[in-house]
C-alpha cells in the first residue's frame, strides 16, 4: 500500500504495510537515519519526531495515521528555536555517545517553542521520556536554559 | 476405573470453566430483584458495578495525584508523566506523544483518540467503593455532572469503552460496557444508595 507523507516539508511516498511504525518508514524507506531506534516500545524517546509541531514517538505510531500531517525529523529542524537549541548543544558539548540526542533535541525544541522560559520542572517533565544512558541530563538541562536565555536576547534573534 | 477418571476430568474442567466465567461476567440488574429493600438493592447494584470501577483499567487513569499508574499491579506510569494543565500531559510530553488513536500492537502501547487522565477531583485510587460512590453522584466532585450524564459517561463514553478492548495482554474490565450501563441505570432508578465502605 502506498502512503503519501509530508516529511520535512517534502512530499514522500511510503510503500508497505500501513501498520508499519513511522520510525521504520523514515529510517528504512526514506533514509532519514538521524531518528534512532532504541527500545521500540515508547519508553526511551530516541525515536522522537514532531508531527504537526508536537513530539511523537515514531516507534509507536502507524505510518497510515500520518496522512495529511506534517512530519519533522531531526534533519528538518530549522526554526529559530531549533537553531538556538542546536547551538547551545554544541557550545556546552552536551553529547557523549550521542545515540539519544536527536530525540532529546526534538523534545527540547518542542518545549521551548511552547514555553520559551522553561523552568527546571518544565524541563524535567518535558524530557522525562527521553532516556540518556550516558546520563548527560545536567548538560541537557543547562543547554536548554542557555538556548532559552539566548532566545530572549539579541543573540538568539 | 477409566470411566471414573474421565468423569473426574469433566467435573474439574466444568468447575474451572464456571469459575472463570464468573470472574469475567457482570450480573444483570434483574438478578438483584430478589432483594426486597430498594436501598439494599441499590447498594448491591453499585457493588457489582464497582467491579468495573475499581478494575485497574479504570483506576490507572483515576489516580490520587498527578501521575497515572499502569499495569494490573497499578505501578507508577513509566516514563514519568504528569497530568499538566489539561489532564493530557506536560508540555512536550503529552499523552498523545506515545498514545495514538488506537492500540498499537508493534509497540504494545494502548491508544484512543481521547486518551487523558480523569480530573484531579475524580481521583479514585486509595478510596473505598463507598467513597467512590458518594463522589460519583456529587456534582461538586464529578465535574458538575447530572446522574444522567454519569450514566452516559459510563455507558457510552468510548474512552471508558476502551477498558473492554485494552489490547495486548491487558486484562479487560469485567462484563461489557452495556452491562455496566444497565447496572448504573438500575442503581440510579433505585435511588443511588452507596455502600457503607
């Protein structure tokens, strides 16, 4: 079965079982491997993408449900908030092994898009479903605060 | 000797079958007609309905705090999620981040288009059935619902109905949603008496 997807602003065709997890469609058929497979049961957050602007665990959503929706993967993040988050990530050298980081960034961007001045509690709640086996949580939190500060200043403009 | 053994097998299997059927089914309102006192009959009807209301499929999303539970043992939801401002999760970690419009077998995650937690005021966990009963019929604690609306919610709300089609290896609530609706209707008709405990 052929399903038309809108991925990173581009029309893409998926051909396969409509119950295929979105994750497999974007990794295996579309070749967008920035989104990671880890647990496969929506427990770790490594597969997070944005659908219609909000985070979604792509391992736990059928590709058939994506018709007419706007999918954004880590490769397609381009907003002002996204750029500020990515720069803060680099500046604070957040990443250790890196496997979970695309999912962490997708959640962080979604948080700051909705709440530019996020508190520690906001960050904890928003990213509670993004697990990091290297335990980079303190640097992740610091990077989100840094991005938030820069967005509020001219530096993030 | 062989015949005796065969009869024993039949009796044991029949007994097991009857026991399982009893655990899964709900009694009909008519089966309570022998209780002459109306208030006693009303209480008995609610106790039967309570087998659904206090089932993990219902209690898990009627928590006493801000965090739902999951599983037959009602352990804290993993990952940590909170109700947020609208009972649908925190910013960037919404219920719908993981719970899609339907149960999804490949990940084992249950789903429904309206997936959300019951409001804080409708907390059931840790309460006796009598306390839940009093709460359900109190408009100040049930979202300002009339008894008709309570019946509608329990008998026809499709998210409530998910409790009978939970997917995966999750145990469905006893009986059917229609049977629960009939019990609640009969409880209302008989005066909404509540169990004492």
